[in-house]
């Protein structure tokens, strides 16, 4: 029998440690090699047990998960860490901080710090443990840990930026970005590099729980030169403005091609869905005014519509395997012929700007 994925569980709750172990051992490819009750214990056991993957709680005594994670990644940069966090606003903010510092991904506890029903996200936990293990030795992940740690030391720079000047309601083009697993960190690399005078609206569809999207939108607003917010019904698409699709809804464009609306249908595996939002923008705005972007994520959401956008004259961009934390979504877009341009994450902002300029030039705006 081949070696199993060795997992270290870190949580101060004995109930959570037991429940997480019960989830893990249902999969024959995973072995729980140990459990730690606080951050310091996690550091000690990470060195002793050399796990393949660590699941990490945030709020713990002695040493919190965020501090512990930084020590572990410094000493063992190839061990991916999955944050197991609460759905609260505070939990969301800390989770994004962890992602910025190099965490592989996160799973949201369904009902607070101690979730007796953690089993409802059991499949998600197992899937992400496997993805983390698969990605552990990739240069893209290890390089990003170093890059994000360096960026964290400079995080005050963005907060010192001047707020962008209020724009008009002019709309030259629409950029739709679809992203999933590994997305928050990747978006933090791409979106802050877009200029404040971008002649396009930017719509971001990130697979994320409803209680997380408002906090993430605020974080992006602080980091970006363009105006950025969580999308609401009746928001108007405009140049130099960014909109994050809210969790639990489909983000659609009204028939006038500018007005946003939210809908609980169609029901899809992910709410919001990249395919649904891209298709709506394509229908209302037309391919000749659209840029489709697919970056890191599990599965194939957005791949089919990227093909349609390209066929309709739109410009499509997929993240290259060299930087994608999870190459699923961009790989599917590329395989199906939906990616005109393939670029690493650090070049995607530049490709978006060039694409918007191409659209303006073609339309002689």
C-alpha cells in the first residue's frame, strides 16, 4: 500500500480534534499522525512528526494559530497549512491575514469556534488536504509563501495610498475574474496592481462563504488603487471600479448592461458561479467589450463560458500552471480553448490593462 498523507490537527478544543480526526480517517489515503492543543504545541509537533499537511485553528491559548503558522512556515516552508476558521467577521479577517502570510487555503467552521456539526464540511476538508499535499512541493507555493511574508511587512503602504477620485458612470469594458481555491492570496497579488484610471469595471467572482465576502471586499478596497466593494443590487458598473460577488447569490447584469442585480437562481454548486456571472456579462455587454480571466481554483467553473467569450470576440486570460496554487480551473479553460493568453499571476494585471487598451483601441474610444 502506498504511503498515506500524514496530517497534524491543531485545535484547542478536544471535541474539534476528535471530530476532525473522524473526518480524516474516513479517507484511506489520509493518516492523522498527531494532534496539537495550541500553537506552541503545533510548532513542537510539526518538527517532531514532519506531517505532509497541517490543519490549523486560529484562536488558541499559549500561542495563536497565526503566530504558530508563521513559525512553522519559516522552519518548514514545504508543509502546507489549511486554516480552520469560524464564519464570524473577526474569523474572516484573521483568515485573510493567514492567507496573505502563506496559508494554503481555509475551511470555514459551520457554527462557531467549536462546531459540533463540522462534519457537514467534511468533504471540503478532505478535498483541500489532498490538494494541499499535491501542491506542497511546487515552486509556486513555496515562492508565494516568501513573497507574501515580505508583502506583509509592507502592508502599511496600501493604507497610506490616497483614495481614488470619484469616477463617472462611463463604462468602456468589463473584466470578469473567476477564482476559487487559493484565490484570496492570488487576488491580493493581482488587483492592487491595477491602475486607478483603468478604463473598465472589474467584477470578481471568488468562491467564498456569504459571511466572508464583505470582509474580503473591505480588505481589497484597502489594498487596491481602484474603488472596490461588495456588489449590491442596483450598483452601476463603471470604469475604475471593482465589485466582489457576494456569497450565496448569483451576480448578474441587468438588461441595460450596467445595472447589477442579485439572484438566488440558478442554483449551482458554487454561489456565486463564475460561469453564471460571465454568461450574464457576455449577454448584456457583448464579447467585444469583455475580458474574461480565470485563475487558481479547483474544478472547471468558468471554463465553458471562457470559450464563449473568446468566440464572441472577447479577450480571455488564464493563469499559468507555474504560479497557480491549484491548476484546475485555468487548466480546464486552456484545454477547452478558452484562453487566448496564458500568464503567471504576477503578469496578469499587466495583461488585463493591455486587454482593456485593445478593446478601447478596437472601439476607437
